[in-house]
C-alpha cells in the first residue's frame, strides 16, 4: 500500500531521502520560478480575457497539485502561453466576462477528465506516436496569432466584430476599425518591450540567468503609472486583485456548454499532454531521471481538475518556468510547492498595488514572449528533416489561421497518424539462398537460388494496416514457385503484433501453396506469435513438424527448417545436389 502511494504521489517518494542540499536547491528554484510566474500568470489570463487573479490562482493550485504528482522532478505546471492561446479560440467569442470564466473553469474540468481517461486507459505512452512537428507547427501559428491579438491592447484600440467570428477576424476588425492609436498606451507598451529587451541584454552581459526581467518591468510600469496617473490619460489598468485565496466551488455542469466545449477540450487536452511530456523528456535528458509517462498524464489530469474546483483556467507544463526551475538547481518536485507558496504570498502582500499595472505593459510582455515561442533552429530543422515533418508543420500552422487554433492541434495529430500508419504498415520481404559452402545469406540479383527449396524472411507488423503489403509479398513468393519447387520456408522471427486480418492473409497464402503441393515450413516463430496462431486455429491446420519456434541458440530454428525441407525431398536437387541427409549449416 505504501509503495502504491509513493508511486501515485512521487513527491512523497522523494521526501524519504530529502536532505539539506535538496531544500537549498528547491528554495532557490521555487523562488526563481515565482518571480517569473506572477507576471506571466496575469498576462496569460489576459490573453483569454479573464481576470488576472485567475492566472495567479492557476499558478498556485495547479502548480501545487502538479508538483506533488509529477513523475518529473523539475517540471512546473500552471498557466501556459500555448494553452491560453488555444483557450482563447474556444471562449474568445463570448461577450460576457462571467460566461468566459465559467467556460474556462468548466473547460479545465473537461480537459482534466480527458487526460485522466487517457491515463486510466494506460494510453499515455501513445503520445510518442504524435510527431513533435505538431507542437512546432502549433507554436509557429499560435505565436503569430498571439501577436495579432495583443496589438489592439498595445495600440489602445477597442475590440470589434461579431461574437461568432473567427477570433483572427475579430482581431483584424479591431485593428482596422478599432479607432485611432492611443499615444500614451502605445508608449507604455513599447517602453515595456524596450525595457525587457534591454534587461535581457544586461542579463546576458552579467551572466545572470535567473534575472527576473519580467517582474522588474511590471513593477516599474506599475510605479510609473501610479506616479504620473496614466489612468487619467486613458491607459487601461489591470484593476483591483483580490488578496485572498481561491475558494472551493464545483463548476456548474451545463450540458449545452459541455457539448460546445468537448471537441475543443479534447484538442487542448492532447496539446497539454504533448507540451508537458515534451518538456519533461527534455529535462530528463539532462538530469538522467526515469520518467513514467502514464503518471505524467495522471498529474496533468488531476492538476486541471483540482484547478477547476478552485476557479482556475486550464494549464500544462510550462516550458519557461520548468527551464528556470531546472537551471536554478531545483532537486525535487517540492520546488513547485515552494513556487506556489511564493506566488500566494506575493498576492497577499502586493495585491493592493496590482491595480496600477497597465494592460499595455502586459501586452508588451506577451508580444516579447510570442516572438520567443518559435525556436527558429528547431523550426528550420523540422522543415528540412523530411517531407513528413514539413507537411505536418505547415498544415498545423496554416490551420491555426484558416480554421481555428484549437482544431489545428487535432488536425496535426490526425496527420501524424495518417502519415505514420503507412510507415508502420510496411512489411519487408527478403529472399535467402544456401551457398555451395552451406552458408545462408540474402539473395542478390545475380545469385541463383535452389529451385526446389525457396527461403523467405518477413519483417514488420502483421496487422490490418499491412494487409495490402502482406498480400503483395505473398504474390511475389507464389510467383517465384516453379514446377520444380517442393518447399517454401518462411522465416518469421521479425514479424510482430499479428491480428485477425494478418493471420487470415497468412493462412490464405499457406492454403494456396499447399493446394499446389508445396510444403510450407514456418521457422523463428516467437512464442506470442505461435500462441496467437494457435488461438486462431492456424497451427491445427499445419503439420506440427513443419513449425519451428524461436530458440535460445542463434539461428537454430532456421537451420532446422532448412534441414527439414531438404530431408523431405524425394530425390536430391539436380541443381545444388542437396536432398535427404544433406547437412546445412546456417551462417550469416
């Protein structure tokens, strides 16, 4: 029972051997993350059109729950850029602030439920079949949309357009019909961008990777706004933020809203898992820690559900904050708990001053973040790597504009499977020959095979997707049979995952060859392959002496199959001289 508890709550397992060095690293990591999380959380809530405290609540509740349950020791959960942009595509058309908040909180519940369903079905590892090109394409499209969406806040223009318009159309409407540019607002926004870039340059010069430039810019912008009363000049402010913690409340389960949100929540749930797992794997590659992908899905699901019960927006593993956590020297999952406590303390202490934070300053920070979302070398690599990756990147990115930001994820995932399945469905057929010295090797074009005994090797997945390829290979084998042929050896050591369709194709080919008087000998069968064939009735229809299972000694089953084939000939082969009693040694 205790081991199961440690498995389900990995933070408790790390606490068993917790030491002073771990505490020191976790304190530095957690406080460094909190310095970035406060301005980021407020800005990410603003993307969706939610009150800034919702982002802060998410950085407290979701970060805490995620940290306790994470398989990764340094991953930080909470509001993220990508999830916020995707959520904007879902709730952005809603005019009522209350409606947006209710949809976002209910969306977090649905997203968490979907992620838990994936975890309970033990499908977490299936995310490896979704190409990383989906994330690259989504990031490219989302970063441009984020810039366009925040331009109206940077320029001080009002949002216009129908509530049912694609949100990019509403953004374009705001920029074209939202009125003249507001000078003071633009000055604050551009000043924030310039300050962040300047501080980052200084950070590189000083070699201080944990320098909290975002937090310093927000504090400075709030101070200048209060000092010069920029609100009186028309600069919009964040407004008052409650200093208390979020209260427990189960979201209202509205069937109509759930039906509307469900498809988009599926896409965002997959995006969240991809984002978190990709970051966790990146950290693990550096720290050499072992990850449990299914537990990672559990942590994301429970964190989103817990967040929804405290009025939070959906979230995932944060690329920026996780990287800072790891670089700061965090040792265990408890650094995430430290970060959440620090964010909560910041709310208590500085909530009265948050009302002076100008919205264009946060818009400027988001635009800087958006420009850094796209990893240019990574994008260039995926565009050049293969046509497979290029097609997924372009389709996902373009779909973000042409269709919607959340459905571009599903389109990218669908394309991953669409392009990956044909690859998995490719079966390879190899013909072997026995040389005069008794060696067996792959047949080349100018090698003369023995016409009496043909030897072939099948390699690949024997499932419904490969049925066309399998039938083509059997046609090739049957076309090689001549009136002199007496036996065909099928080496199946590298065939895997047989299903009903694959077994039916195999049985049909064997039946056709046996009808022509050809002895079919199967060798190298793995035990699971043999058991599946046995359950399907194929073994009972085959002579047991013509079936050779895989053995612990290398190539033994193939040697026995070849010896068996020649031993059954009624006379030696006139071409190679082999027949009953011939000794054949299988050497690769």
